[in-house]
């Protein structure tokens, strides 16, 4: 793999499925509030035929039910406390 291939891979957007997001939420591996909002924005930027409204629905559900971390530090602290 050459440098250009690596840069291309790193610059490509990552799209989550509703099932992936649901799985993480069910296991209390929450996103931050900003990440959920970014996922929604990213879906809304897609072509209408590629947009996954289930992803938007699960992110809105998480936001409405406060199933997120406020900050990245909070998420990291939670993650590391579960490892111990």
C-alpha cells in the first residue's frame, strides 16, 4: 500500500449503519453529542437514494434520550473505567 492509497483511505467518509449505532448504544458505548449531530449531518448530505433515514432516527432517539456523552473526555473516562 503506497502513501497515496493511505491518504485516500483516511480521507473517505465513514458511514455507520443504524444497526451498528444501535448495537453501540445498547452496550453503553455512546457517541458524543457532537458525533451524533455529525452523523446526522453526514447522512443529510448524501444523495436522497443513498440516505439512511434509520441512521438519522436512531441518532435523534439517542439525542432525545440523552444516550450520549457531552465530551470526548467523558467518553474516554467511561471507556477506561469499564476496562478496569
